[in-house]
C-alpha cells in the first residue's frame, strides 16, 4: 500500500515536470517565432 502511494506520488511529480517542460518549450518556441 505504501509503495503504491509513493509510486503514484512519483508519477504525479513526473507528470508535473513533463508538463512544465512542455510549457516552457512551447513558450520559448513561440517567442522565437515572434
């Protein structure tokens, strides 16, 4: 049970990290295009 919850937390943190990286990538790309 504990390992499952920690796994969920890790996946959630990875999801947040990936989404923030994607946001930064698109933000930089749009600024470069403009």
